[in-house]
C-alpha cells in the first residue's frame, strides 16, 4: 500500500480493523528521509489545516489517512503552532511527535534596527527558551570578540538586525554566531577600502552607524546626520549625541535633561570628545552605509522638529536661531491644543548648556 496513492477510506465494522489498517499504512509510510522542508502551523489552525500544510510540503502523502492515524493515537487535538523543519517522506510517528511536543520546531525572531543588547538578549532568550544569563554570556564570548577585533566587553552592535530562524536545540553561542555571521556576510568587501579613506576601523564605523541609527527618523537624513558627526570628529568637537547619553544612563527617555549631561561615562559624548568606546545598538545596513559615505555638506549642528525631521546648520549662531524657532512653534502649537500630548524636540549636537 502506497501512502501517496490511498484514495478510498478503509471500510470496517469496528475500530480494531481501522486501527490495524492505519498501523499497517504507517509501516508503509516513510522510509528513507528526503530533504527537510519548512512547514508553518499558524496559531489557531485546525488539525486539518495543519495536515494540509504537511501534504503541500510533501511531508505526508495522504492528509486524510494521516489525520485518521493521529486520531487513532489520540493526538489530533494536541498539535502546537509554530514553524517546523521536517524531512519529506518521514515516518508518521516522527512527524506527529514533532507536531505535538514541538521538539523539532524552529524559533523565529526579528531583531529591529537600532535595538541594543539589553533589548536583544531577552528576545533571543525567549526564542531559544533559555535563561537570559546564558544569552548575555554568549554576547561576551572572548574568542569571537578576539576574532572580530572587538575592543569592548560585549558584541554590542555586531548582532545584525534581521529575521532569524533557529532550530530547536540551538545554543545561545550558536545563535549569536549566526547573527554575527550575518553582519560579516552583509559587509561588502569594497567597504574595506572606504575604511582606509576615512582612517577608521570597522568598529569605528559601526559605532558611528549606531548613533546615526538612533538619531535618524527619515531615511534621506542618515547621510547628512553622519556628515555632521564626521565634520565634528575632524574638528575634534564633542559629538554631543543624545543617544549615547541615554545609553550611558541605561534607559531611553524622550528627552535628555541637563543633569543627564553630567553622567560620568565614556559613552557620554557631551563630556568626552571623539567616538564612544563602541556601538550603542545594532545598526542596519542603511545606517552603516551612511556612516561609511557621509553627505558632502558643511553642517556641524542639527535639531529635531516634533515630527522627527531635522534642521541642519553650519554655525552655532544659526543653530541657536533654529532651536528657538522650533521651540516657539512648539509652544504655539501647545497653546492651541493644551491637552495634546506634544513631543518636544530632542537636544541636538552642539546644543550648548
């Protein structure tokens, strides 16, 4: 009896003949396993929908017979939703075990651009179903940091933001290695020549790219924001980047207050000139490109409007006027709508004390 050619339901007067036939069918099903395929069982899917997905993927040849087998085993109501990696032509018992206990389920996690390790670690821990401490330890892997020439205590900024799928049993070290490997895969060989032009290391560029990632709200402004910081670095001016102060504080707030600027930390770019010790988040590809190829503009200052776009200026006098104009416009808007929850513009680089 071939599983993929069963077209008629077995007839019998009692449950035992049916079960016997199903068990016989099971012996005929499976054999040499084929290549693995990805099967998704959505949350809330019925067992019929799950088996139809298995059939479309070629994991089972006869969905109705597989459903009957699962019902005979009393396992047709215990299937878990998730993404599975299953071999074609697998033994039905193995397929059913995978669906009911999730042993071979894979976890999918999306790391957004601009996420810091403090946000990535818990996400990864939930996906891998391991303690957060074990994931945090993997981000401090000495051998991996040495290979990448990372001078900071963690791999902050090196876990590339993307969507990842991890097989069941993936260790934190393997997952972190996969995410770092994605950064290396996305890094273009020709960018190494640009590092020479900028007299920067890859670590420097990732550090700057992370700041750009946190500052930019509009894609077209990334290269201009990058240019502001490059221009400041060339003039040995402090970067005065609010996101680095928030990183030093250990928490994100909508505004950086004057008292925050006195935090003693190498990441406080109001107190310490030059780049901070390392990235403050994981930058995406557009921000990395912006850090490598800044716009050819003379700006040294920028200030944000409430909607997130920025005004760029070359002199501190011009910058002060821009800040004042934005503040007055914001105060006027708040006066017209006093109960609206308006967002004030963030402090800009070179904003002064």
